């Protein structure tokens, strides 16, 4: 996270996404309460998921249990005990119904982007009360926590099995420190969730996120003082670009990986830039086998 010197008081701000954040609130030296941020990485989908949905760690007491095939014939049974303090921004509790709604929406909404993992769920039922969720799987599914990293507030939609018409320009609920105040193609405004129940509430009253055309423009907006925070894409020379006395910068390194996608369209025509070799299934198979998959796995995980 990068911050300008005049905004070091907001260094503790943590929103959990790769975006440029700006804070709105009192500033001892500022003549305005409003500063804007910039981003080249954050997407609306990622933003709304993180800022409006309760994570498993937040909504449960941390109690999960996986069992073998003997548990009612299921290959894996997961029991989650919801933290009784977990609540939405309007004060209503997070319950089994919200977990069930989330699974129903992903499995049944037309055009759902991905049902991976959810399609292994054979049942999701209420446990001893509406603060316990019991999920059974057709096979052991290791990344089960990812399935419940976001939630849909059940009573905020008319039909949990089809939310395609919901959330077009806003998500009117939140179980995180911030809630969407407004969204447009030009900016996303997040307001502090006054009803947040967790131990790490928002540090500022408002965050404004604004897209920038590229990293150079993003960095220039930071140097000029237009923005308070940026999280730029790393590139050769970025250290020099951020070498400014008005900027504090902290490099952060992690594992990055890319996907390999084969151009296998049957209408592919060879030219100077492509051979269309991947149209051939045997060639694709051989190429895939040539990749050291164990090395890729070890580097990622």
C-alpha cells in the first residue's frame, strides 16, 4: 500500500483488495474533506464481494468439521457454527438462510459464472438451530472455505434461485466494515458500516475508488496529491517511479501465476503470428504433458 506523507494517519486502513483507496474525513492540514483514489486492478465483482459479504471466519465461531463417508453416506460433511454476534448492516442476524441462499443463487441463477465446488454439494441444511449450517458433499473438497467466503442476504432478494436481475448497480447490504454507498463506471464510493460487529471496524468514514488508465497515470495522481493510496501493478522501473520525497512506498511480493489458454478455434487460419497447431487435439495433449505440473503446483501452493 502506498500513502502520501500528508495522509500517514490513514496508514492502518485495510480494505482487503488490490485497489487505490482514498479517505474522506477530517484532516488537520486539508482544506477539503474529499480525496479520491485510483485503481488499475480492482473489478466491480471483486469489490462488491469483498465489501458486502461476510467471510466464513467472520460469520462463524471458527468451528468446522469434516467427516468421512460414514456420515450419512456423504463423502464429506461440513458443520459451521455461525457467530451469534454476526449481523448485517441493518442489525439483522446472519443465519442459515443466508448460507442456503448463496448456494441456491450460484447453482441456479442463469448464466452463473462458475459452479465449481458448489456442484459437489448434495445438501445444505440447518443444524441444531438457525446459527448452524450442515453441508454434505458428494466427494472430499479441500478448498471448501472458498465456497462460503461471500454471502447473499436472503431477505434482500425475491428469489434466491435467480439473482440475475439483482445487484445491477448496487448491493444494498453489508457484513463487512464498509458498505457500498454508490457505484458507477466512474467511481465506487464505500461508506463505513456503522452496524459492523467485528473487532476491526473501518478507520475512516468514506473511501472513493476511481479507475485510472494505466500505472503511469495512477502514480502521477499519487505524486500530485490527487490520491492518498494506490496499489499499482508491479513492473520494471516502478521503484524509480515511486522515488519521490512525498511518497512512502512499501514493496510487497507474493506468488503470481498466469493461466495457459490454447487457441484452438476451428476457424483459425495460419499466418505470420500463429500456426494454429493447437487446433490438433494430440498436439494440445502433448504440449500440456510437457509442462512440469508439479513445479507449477509447488510454486503456487
